[in-house]
């Protein structure tokens, strides 16, 4: 399907003509208008393809911890086979108690999990959980946990991965920033909460538009966006 790779050309004209907000508008309102103009343009251009798994099976590492990810572990084998994801290196942004980390680690030689381990405005738990999560995952020898802000990590890491999972704070700007970097560093990127957070879904659409990747969506378990080349 042909795509416009110069999105600025398209959304520049309504702004230049009648949509230019009053220069005295507060910054937050200006960003909201900008986001909505961008979103209208993006949503009309990016098809969201339904992801329907052909089979479901539990991987061997399933933790008994609180998570909104439950259900996705059972489609990983199907997804990895469908999109021909290689089993070398996996990177995850957003580990929390380790549910997705443990499940994903069943399919890769090595997995690096990056998290602040102090929660965010959308998580129920804002304690420091680095030690308890590290102890829980210690037995999985191919898993390495790093306490870091994703911004610090992406400023320094120039390597490539086979798959990256993004499940951090669910704002548009953080998902877009982390997700765009991820889409440039892996052929397959997963985004959790594309159904429960509209901002996440919008950010994934924008990344698909900018990178020319296909956007599949699994509607269950709060939604899993899948960007593939
Ligand atoms: C929704 S939880 C992750 C859930 C997990 N993937 C699971 O399987 O249940 C989001 C996590 O993102 C982390 N986080 C939020 N903002 C972050 C940032 N700027 N950099 C790194 N991690 C962040 C939080 O500490 C929290 O543990």
C-alpha cells in the first residue's frame, strides 16, 4: 500500500491556514491541539490489522505475580513463528514484577529488562521493587535486569535486537519516544496496552507512519500492538 513518507507536508497546511492556535494558548492546550491534528491525519493513513493467533500455549516460565499482561504469554510462540522473529537478543522496557520478562525470556538466548523499578503514575505500586524483582528472576540465567530510565538507555545503546517490548508509563510522548527508537533497533516491536490506553495506540500509529512498518493489534489482555517490517 502506498504511503506518504512526508507527513509534515500534509499536516502543515491546516495549521498554516486556519488552525494556527492563538499564541497565548497555554502549552498543554497547544500540545493537545497538535496531537489531535496529528492523530486525525495518522489514523486515516495507518490500517490496524487484527492479530488473531492460530494457537495458544503457555510458555514454561509463568510467574504468579500481579500483571495486566496475562494472556499474552500464551500467544508468544504463535507470534514469534508468524513474524519469523529470531531467538537471539530481546530487550524489554517495563519489567515491574517480571511477568512479561519471564514469559519473553523463554524464546531468546538473552533478555535485558530495563526499568526504574519505582513505578509510575499508572501503576498501583510505587515502592522500590528492584531487589524483590531481581530475586524473583535470578533463577532465569538468560535474564539481566538494569535499573535505568528508558531515556538514559536509548541515548547510549547503539546495538540491535531481535525483538523489543515497550510497556512503560502509558503517555503518548514516552511511548512514541521509546517506541520509535525501538522500531529503529529491532524488526519486531511489541507495545502493551494499546486497547486500555488510547495514547499508546496513537503513538504506535504514528511510529508505523514514520517507519513504514505494519501495525497488527491483538485486542485481548488490554491490547498488544505489534510493529513489523
Ligand atoms: C505497566 S508496568 C510493566 C508491567 C510488566 N511488563 C508486566 O509484565 O506486568 C510499567 C513499568 O514501567 C516502568 N517505567 C515507567 N516509566 C519508566 C521510565 N521512564 N523508564 C524506565 N521504566 C519506566 C515502571 O517502573 C513500571 O515498572
